[in-house]
């Protein structure tokens, strides 16, 4: 395995979209096209499955140095009210485009730190969203909670407005690692918020664990998983730290590159952690995710409805995902857009009744075919082109690119399909890269992505 790690450990996308953001065609994009594709998809999706809504809440009281999210560090909680007001103004701008009320199937609060906001303001936010929307059948609402500041009041307030899933960022329980990533967080805090959620009635509690952090050893990963076993969260994100300081400014420069585990040690951390999670009772779901068999994510994998988008893996698919707030990304199934990243610019635009997007991409027919194959690989570890509309001009070249991975036992290539083997699952990003025509046609001049391993 170590030789394969050395061979395939290259920079590559995580494929929460295709095309990936650096390859969006900005020159041919327009806000009017975005609105047109959005309205068309909304009319289908809203009637059939509902839509998804992502709300970015960017504030944090302190900087976690492993974080690659768009955030604003402040201890001034008076920023809460005006930000929520602007998010609701943005939501109204979208609702004004539609002839019917949106039926929300999935709603996720991300950050930043959503629990930076008071329970009262979070309640106000959700209740105000539903003044212009209704609930879809079998809806699922989730949020990201910080174990150090999530209170019972937060959990109860969000439960009261429909939330049944929460995920907590754990990362690692070793104090030296926590100091390096500026995330001091005792096990007792995680235990409290996990148990509170279950007492209140949450049906899915998740933990995020990261390997490859500064000063982190294999033993640290083992101990973190064993501590996690005491709480048995319903699902786990167990993923590699993405070291991209050239993209994220000074946030990831609180330690030296030499403080990070080598690629080989990272892979050993993953393999050991994956095996241990299996022994504990977790099943692997797609890439970097694990769940108990009772969780909706496992059931989605089993019945073939697992989906991946800018919110990560989800248990169901909607054609429309609207992102609200600074830096949020939206998907109309025919196009992508991203909001401006600067808080003041965002506020200025929505206050002037302008949807605050600053870039996007309109998907071509070829884009949609490739997206389908990559989604299949990321969600089901296989894809096929049995039907003619699943074939694309450069398919032969893609198969050629995968031939060496086939020799290494990572994929099996048939006349009309590709299957990622158990051995190949840790390299699924590399498999998807073979399908990424944008990456083939124009290799990046500068480093854009984290390492695949």
C-alpha cells in the first residue's frame, strides 16, 4: 500500500461538484442565465422532491488553524441580528423568482460556527424562512455544532423548528494536536452535547474526525476513535486534513510543514482508523464517511439514493440547492453560482436588492454526462455507459488513463462500466480525476487542490 500511496498521492479535487470551482467558465456565465436555469429546475424539483437550502453563518469567536472555511473572527455578537436580516433579504430575492412557495427537503446550517448565534436568533432565522416556504415530505434539517459553545438551549430551539441531525467537529482528542490547531476541546464537552442531543430527541448525531493533523500520531487517531466508541455517534466523517495554506491565507501557517505526518503515515492512520471503525460497528459510506446501519446515510447507500453536493454526502437528491449567506454556493442542476466572500460587499448587495453572486458556471451537455459518472463513482464506487447518452467523445482516453490503476488492482474496467475495488476506494479521487476533462485539457499552473491521500 505504501508504494501505491507514493504513486497516487497527488493534488486533486474532492469533487463536491463537476466542473470543480477553479474550472468554472466565468466568461460565458451571466446572472440571467443562472436565474433561467434555476427557475426551470425549481419548477420540476419543487413539485417532485423539494429543494435544498444551505445557510452559511460565518462568525467564529476564535480561529481554528486547520479550517479552510470562509469565516469572520469576532467576539461581537451584535453582528448576529443584521446578518440574519440580510440572509432573509437574500431569501426573499430568490422567493420572488418563483411562482409557488419553495418546499424545503433539506436545510443545513454551516459555518463558521452556527452556534455562535443565540438560540433566539437561530429560531428567528428558521421561522422567518418558513414564512415563505413549506416543508417537503420526509424533510431533514441539520446543523454544525461546536462542542464548546453548543448549549442545551441551542439544541432544544433548533429541535423545536424541525432539526433532527447535528454534527460536531471533534478532530482529535490529543491536547498537543488541539493546541496546534487552536481547538482546545475536552472529551467531556463532546460527551455533553452528544448526550443532550439524544435526550432531546435528535435521531442522528455525527462527529467529524481528521487525520493528518500537525503532531498527530497513529496512536492519537486510535485513541480518538476509541473515545468516540464510548459515544457511538450515528455517523462519522473521517477525513484527511487538507493542507492548503496558499489558498487560505495565514490560517494554516501556525505550524511548519515538517510538523505534519508524511503521506505514508497519513495513509496508515486512515487504514488503521478505517479498520477500527469497522470493528466498532461502522460501515464505510462513499468517501471519508462512515455510519451505523441505523442511520439514513447507510440506508441511502443501500437503496442507491446517496448523493453528493456542496454540502457533502446527503441521503437524498434535489435538483435545486440554494446557498444563502457569504461565500455560499448554489446548484440549479444546470448551473452553479457562488456568493461574494466579503461580508460588507454581501450586505451592500442584498440591501440593494441584488442577488449577491459573483461567479458561476453554466453546465454543457458534456459537463452533465461527466458529472453523472463522477457522482456515480463518489456515491456508488462504480459507473457505466450502457446507454448511448452516457457516452462521451473522450471515453476511450479516460479508460486509457485508468489502465494503470487497473493493473494495480484499484479498478476493474469492463466494456461498458468501471468498478472501484475495495483496495481502490482510498483512491477514488484519483479515479474521478481520470474523468475530469477540464483537468486534462488545462493542467493548473499553480497548486489548487489538497493531496488526494
